[in-house]
C-alpha cells in the first residue's frame, strides 16, 4: 500500500518544478506494481454494490442520513475509484430531514443497489420508518449518465435491503427481506410494482440473511446475501427459477484481516475477460464499514470468494487490459469552486440560505443556525475519517461571529468532540467540548484559528490541537473515545457554526481550507 501525494507540476523557463500547495497523503490500495492491498477504501463505504458498463465500473454505497445521499463512484480497474455523483440531492418526504419537528438520524439511504439497463442507470434503496408508527419506503433513482442528474421515485411499498435485477426476458425484479426473503416484480420501467411480493426463502440456519443481490449466470439465478451482521459471512442461494426453490452455500466466512468482524454483504461483477470479482464490506468499528476487493472462483457452479476460503490481503489487480493512474476519492479542499466538492455531505438537508461558496471567494461561509448543541445543528458539513490514521486541519476566520455563536471543527458521531471559538457577551473563548461537556476554555482575542483533529483505528481514539498563528499547534482538551451511538455510521470530520441564541443567527464563520492526511500522529497509536 502506498500513500498518494497530491502534486502540481509547473514549467517555468524550461525548468520543471514540483509544487505542493498543502501536503496531503491519502490511503490508496494500489501498490503501483500490478498488485493491490485490501481494504479497497479505508473509510465508511458500507453496503457496496457494483456494475460494469462497457469499460467503466460503477459503485454505490449506503449513506444513511447524510445529504446528498447514495454516493456513486467510478473506476476503470476496480482498484482506483473517484466520486462522480450522488443519486439523492435531498430528502423531501419529511420535515425531520430539515430538522423540523425532530431529526432523521439513521434514516435516508440504506442498502443501495445499482444496475444499468437500456441506457439508463438505476439506483435503489430502502428507507426505514422514521418513527415506530410510520412505514418505511423503497426508492428508485434513475439517470442517463451516472454523473447525474438523477430523478427519484418513491414507492409506497417497503422493500428491505433491496437488490434490483433486470432479467434477460425483459422482466424486472427486486429481491429483498431479512431472513425471510421475497421477490417483488416491477413494471418494465422499474418505477412501480407489477406483482406484489412473494416469499422465496426462509431458513433460520441463516439468521438475519439480508443484503440480497440477484444475478443470472448460465441460465441459473444466484442470490447473494450476508448473515450474522458484523461478525457475518456471505451466503449464496441458487435456483433454476427466480421464485425458487433455492439451495444455499456459504461462499466465504473469514475475519482474519480484522478478527471478530467477518467479510459480509456486497456485490459481484464480471469483467470483459470473463473473470468475476466481488466487493464486500467489513465492519471496522467507529472507522466504518470498509469495502474489500475479492476474486471469485466458480467451483461446481458456486461463486467462491477469496482464495482457499480466505479474503486476500495483497493480490494481483484485475486484468482490464491496461494500467490506469492511481486515483483516490477527494478529501482536501481549498473551497475555490462554485460547487461543494463531492467529498462533503451535510448531517441533514442543509439550509441553503445559511451557507455559501460565493460570498467570499475561496472560502466556505457557514452562517449560524439556532441549535442548543452540535447534534441539533442542521448545517454541519462532514466527510469520512479514514484508517489506519487520519488528520483533518482547518483554518477558520471568526471575525464575524456574534454572541451565542459556536464555530469550529471536530469529530462527529455520538459521542462527538470538537474545538471551537465561542462568543458570549462580546468575549471569545477557544473551547474543547467532548460528549457535550466543555473540557477546556481558553480566552481568545484573535480573528483566526487553526484546528487539527487526528484519529486512529487502534483503540478508536481522536485527539485535538489548535494554533493561533497557523504554525505552532498545541494539544487541547482530552481524548475522544470514538463510538457508534449512531448505529452503522462511522465517525466523520465536521465543520460547523451554530448559535445558542436567536440574536446570534446573523453571525458567520469563514473556512479557508480543509487539509487531509493519513500520516500517523506521534503518541496517538
């Protein structure tokens, strides 16, 4: 595994110069020698599904409550991936996605599926009930180009962990369910139900069998799903008829790369050379559910994952007929573009009147919204922390803060922790807050602050530091023990500005840049 260093080349007076604007290293699985090392992306890209359309591979992932939702990535070699779009710009079906009348944490986009048929891309997902008295629903998003724009259709039906499938006779199905599995037939355009669900499988030998993805290979139907949750394994069902009966086989049961957490849930794809590959996730605690790339070997008509029953560590890259440059999903950002980078997601639907990339060129401006604490702040902007180590650093101009404002940077989950500038009665302080308790308060009279947050997968720790000159940093507060109070979502870097007072909502903070790197922080591991 190599580190990816972002460089810029300039030709001046016939001399080639190398300039680094802000040094940043990012994990890549590509070893640069024809091999790759798992994990594929060392961050939270859960419930992966993949397809191939001509020379490109497309990847979809769950994003829960984060907005925009359903991230779509693209690759030419299954190893190097870049983000290209989100299938869901916002969630408009309930005011709680706007943090009105409650919140929508853990709702939104679950267990995504992606397919392509007759020139159209399809992304499907389920959204669980937002309260115990309300039903969930199933959605299909469509686009002619995977880069968008996407159009969403919300079904009245609920299909848990859906796997969309276009059969070669023109029929369209969704496989779905948990332990008790169903097939629902859709109409030809895949935008409405044609035939209500029919039960196809129910075997308590595989508790919580879920994450169904359906394929047809040599005239036979294959349904792949996971059982056992975090500690799980991957199961394959097969039948000569889509409605069964199905026979079952375990196709991988391995946790050697992260003991206690088995490889489970994902999708497979066939390459032009006829080989098959599988992207499958593995829970890595508060760092997230990370995808791994596994070769598939067909044995007696069964797709067996990995090599000799084990997931691969370092392995030869898929043969796509060409070597492609190393590419990684974006992380660092100078906020110099008119649109928000695809590495960013809000914690809920944003209030678009309270953020801007245009009001001050080269800065992200976050205007304060009313909130008693960070978990209630609507315009919290996030991106994934990564393993094995990751550090995020920001520069914040707090000149325009008003009384009641709390503007800063930290690690978001439940619990969360952050370093911020807080203004009260015209006086400012630098505060470190951990789990809603103020740990450190330091008087502050400046207008700029630089904040670092550093994480590690060893013990799932995060520590914080700040600077008042952008050069010398000093530790502040205590250690965050990163948790998973919001189930199945990883910890994230978070930029924010909220106001505990009504009169403070006119205040704003300007974020000049966010810098990411994955170098180990001395003393943290």
